[in-house]
């Protein structure tokens, strides 16, 4: 993205931003639970004075490729994240915290028009968030929960599938926001209820490092 922007290649810079954005949205189940302070700097919203959204406003809003300083800041934060990875002990608690927080964001803070309105990728943001939730739950938690409470495991899986179906629409205006919000809330409650059965603390919706 920095190379395309430096070359004043607006379409190329936009394409690179979109590619980087998709990967980031899938990773938020991890970042929200373990490095919330960096998550906020990299993906500050709705006060987009740094990170992805500051660049989005210039590239997609103003049609301006003068994003060198913002891009350098974003890369620095991403480098900081990469540096922290070797010292972070991945825990089930942190992943559950991140999964619950992201599920809440999908239904609440992202439902009323979306997060990336300027670039028009809000629907993809939600899809990638849900894909991350799906992967984290079925990779880390589903089998363990199924052994102690098969019905609750089925409920969580069902709510994730419902969210996937809700955002499988041609565009954001066709998303049933009320259904999205309700299903998101039901998923959050189900995951919070699952925490004790998994031997974990009840996840909160506030950002906190684990």
C-alpha cells in the first residue's frame, strides 16, 4: 500500500488497503483479547485519527494518496504487534474474551451502518469478523464444550451460522439489522454461559489484555 501510494497509484493503494483490511478483520478475535491497546491504535473507530480508518478517509474519501505518515504509523503499530507475539502466551481465556467482544461489536457498534462506510467494505468487515469468530470457536472451544454441554455447543454453532446467513446479502442495506443485533446478543450470552463450563472466567465486553 505504501509503495502504491508513493507512486500516486490511487486504485493500487485502495486495492492494497482492502487486502490488508480483510486479513485484519479476521484476526480481531486475537487482537481484541490480547492486545486491546494496539487493536485500538491500528483500528481506531469511530474516531479515525490513526490506523486503517485514517488512511481509508484519505484514499477512499478524499481520493488522496498522501498517506505516507499515516501508513508509517500503521506499519509501526503492526510491527509492535509482531514484536509482542513472541512474548504473548495464548490462552483460552484471552481467545474467548476476544471472540465475545467481537461478536458484540458485530451486532452493536457495526450494525448501524457499518464501520468502513467510506470504502464501502462494512459488509465485508462483518463477514470477516464472523469468519474469525467461527474459526476460533470451532478450533478452540466447540469440542470441549460439546463434551460437557452438547446443547449449548449446538446453540453457539447455530448462532454463528445465523450470523453468517444474515450477512450473506448482496449489500449492506439488505442486512436485517434487528436480526443481526439479536443474534449477536444471543451469541454473546451463550458464550458467556459457556465460560464456566469450559473452566474460564466470564468474558466481559470491555477491552482488557489477558
